[in-house]
């Protein structure tokens, strides 16, 4: 059946390897430009911004199509509710663990000792408060102004809400909704094909993004702040390779390095753009190809991008302790526990976009310890470098969470996952859709 096609497909896929080699070369060139000609590097920033915006343009339609197809094809609505409830419960638990780890490491390192707060730093900290979003605003922002505005606002949660409503409506329509489902399926194929075309601009975007960061920050700004940067990176690595790795092995009997090798191209994209959102559409496609059912992947991943921000949670606690130490106003144990509870809520307002963590940190301090807000300016210079670790950790947490949700809800094809991870059933980079996995779940259910 598919054996006739197989020989022709690897040749087409080989060209995509060149794309990601080009990304690596572009990153190296961007670093060189930023160091040697910093002013030129700063001028290249629009290239990175443009590429990220192109990817973000595709997120809403991809989430909508994926969730509508997944939810609309499921026979029982209770399954969707079970996945959503389980996912949010897991996200809250893991965010709390990440926050606790951030507090422990921050107390061990005392990274802010010896730094001075200047007037320019104080102004930089105050400017971030204007960009911060309160928890109430965040919750009300989930509801779009109109049914269509969810696609233009660029909000993951707004799109998720509209897609769930549409999916449940099609589910209730029964056979009358099948033509609409088929139409959404065709639309999904078109959207993924457009995304595959956009990916060829990744080297240009990576070049511009890295050149601008290095040009703006330079090397000198990193020296005095190296302790918190290194401490933050080490903490994120511990969280991923101790906590997440253990969970993945205990629940799904899967090696985290094997999973990450499968997602290596997505990690490279995130590293070069500092935004985990650029990999969201590809993560949905790859997790479905791995063997996670459409409803589980379609609900877990978009929700995780707003609620499962493990890297951001670690950043918020460590950065707060860093600022408190630098301003000679260390937090007591009781204040740290209060901070932990507050940040569990505040971290849900940070999306996986560059700079959102900094604004959330400023907003959290404004509400919890206003006298520390000025100190946010101390880490503005290195926030972009820390945002890379945040984005990578957030992405790792969401990829692991999707496999765990699929395993817990018995919506994960382990045999297929073994074939995919071993290279027997490679992901189709041309379409980002697996034809044989694209059949609606409703067609499979009667045989189960």
C-alpha cells in the first residue's frame, strides 16, 4: 500500500536537512555580525521579528483545525473534558514543582549580591510594569470580542475556546456535521502546507534574531550577571533531565533523549528565535504522528502553552530572589512561600513569547512587593538570553506532558511511537501531516 511511495519520500525530505544546517550557519553568522558590527546587528532585528510573526500568523488556524477535527470526531464529549481536566491539574502541579526548584536554587546561589541599582536601571524596571497583565485581565481575555476576532487577536486561549465550541457543536450535529468536518480537514492540509513553505525562511529569521540580540547586549553585560544566567540554565536542565525525564520513563517508559532527538529541529528553531511559539504548530503535527490522538494533542498542547510554563515559573522565582538580593531586601521564608503562591497564578499570564516573562515578573512584583519593581531593570540586559532557556524548558515540558496525557487517557499508540522514534516511520516534512494518521477517530472507534 504505502511501500510504493516510500522510496521517493526520503529524497524529498533530505532537502529539509539542508534547511536546518542553514539555520545553524545563520546563527553562527548572526553572532559574528552582532559582535563585530553591533549597530548592523541591531538593524537586522526586523528579520527575526518578521519570521516569528509569520509563524504566529499560522498558529490560530492550525489550533482551530486540529481541535475541531479532534473534538468533532470523538463520540463522547466526556473524553474531551477528561483530557482538559487532567491536563490542567498536571500543569498546576508541575508549575508548582518548577517554582519550588527555582526558590531552592535561588536561596543556594544568592546571585544578586554586590550589584548596584542605577537610575537607568530603575527606569528600565518601571517601564516593564506598563506591559504587565493582571490575572483578571488574563482570564477575561480568554473570551474573544467576536467569534472571528479570536483568529485576528493572536491569542492561543481565545482560539482554543472557539475551536472547542465549534468541535462540540459539530459533535452534536452528528452525521450532518460530517461535510463540515471534511472541509476543515482539507483546510488543515492547506494550512500545514503553507507552514512548510514558511519554514524555509527560518535561516533568515534566525540570522536577524541572533544578530540583534548580540548587537544589543554584547559580552560585557553578561559578565556581572553570569551567576544568575548559569544558575538558571543549570536549574532548567535539572528540571528537564531529572523531574521530566523520570516522569516520562515511569509513566510512558520512554527515554527523554529519544523524544528530544525526534523534536531536535523544533528545539533548534526555538534556540534561534527565543520563542517557543514558533514550534507550536510543528509540535501538534509531530505528536499526532508520534501516536498521540488528535483530541489529546489538540487540547493538551495549546492549553500547555498558556498554563504549563515550567521555564517561566523557574525564571520568575529565581529572578525575584536575585532582585531582592541585589536591592539588599532579601525575602524571609514566609515571604518566599507567599511569593510562591502568588507566582503560581502570575505565571499563567505569561505566554511563550519573547519578553512576556519580564513583563509578568514586573507585574507580579508590583502586586506583591512594589519596592522591588525598580530592580527588574537589572536583568533586562540578559533577559533575552534567559528567555531562550525559558522557551526551551517550556517546550520540553509541553512535549513530555502530551505523551503523559496520551498514556494516562489510553490515547497513545505505543507501537507507532516505537516505529517513529526508531526511524522506521519518519515524519513528512513536506506536508507536516501524516496521511495514514489523518483518518478521523470516529472511523476507528467501532473496531475498538
